[in-house]
DNA sequence: GCCAACGTTGGC
DNA sequence: GCCAACGTTGGC
């Protein structure tokens, strides 16, 4: 018997993260250059961030927008580390169950990469059969999610970013 | 602003 | 460890 293929070495290299543009938009990230993605308070979303590696491509989705949709791309610059806002009582993201000794939440650093030449509005994406099984369209509440390579390729083509996505991990 | 989906909390 | 109540997300 041939050995089973190794467990997923090729975890997804494409991700999607949601943000409310009123609070933090792709333009905000563009102005900052690099920023920590803090405030994620959902275990599944957190676990996805913990799987990211430097160089992964992140689709930035604007939620609670008119319309909501994918605005462009960011790149992971630093792998997951403790989200210090979780133990700051003054932070909106404070969580009494998280301490510096036992951090419960994580964040990654991302860099602005590109703004799509065309904003990919959610209603438009919903009309595409190829995207019907995208997590974005099926699980409206998951704020950090993997994007499959086929979906990623299509989104990149649709958005025609002014700069191509960098080659990602194999 | 409404409300469906769904994750989390807490009583038992 | 079940599950009802509650809170939040986020599309519309």
C-alpha cells in the first residue's frame, strides 16, 4: 500500500477577511501600509488566522457596506500572535477570559497590496454559479475564511487588481 | 432598522 | 453534556 499523502501541507494560501469600512477599510490599510488584524472574536475565524503564513494572499471584504463586497488584496506579513486588545479593559475587544499569560485570541499583521480595478459587489458574486459554494456566500457570519484556488483565481480575474497577486506558497 | 443565521453561555 | 436563551453578525 502506498502511504497516504501527507496531511494538508498545502493549507489554503488564499484567505478572505471581513471588515466594516466605516471602522477600518482597505483604504485605511493602504494609508497605514501594514496593520495588525485585531478584534477577531470567533474561534473558527481565529483558528484560520493561526493557519496563515507570511506571503498568503488575503481578499479584503467590506461588510455592512453599500453594497458589501470585495475591495482588494492584502498580504500576510506576520503569523498569528496574541491579540493584546483582548486583555485591555479599555478596548472594545476586551475579553475577561484572555490574559497575557493565557491569551485566548490571535491576530496577524497584513500589508496593503492592491485595490481591485472593479469592486466585487456581493449581489454580483451571488449570480455566479462558480462561486455558489464559496464560504462567503454560504456562511455569512464567518469573518476569516479560506478561499479555494479556483475561487481565488476567478476573483482575481474579476477584480483585475492593478498589481498581480504575488506567487504564493506552493 | 429588521431579522435570519448561528455562535456562545449557563442552568440543570 | 444538552439545549434554551441570549447576543452578535451582517445581508438586505
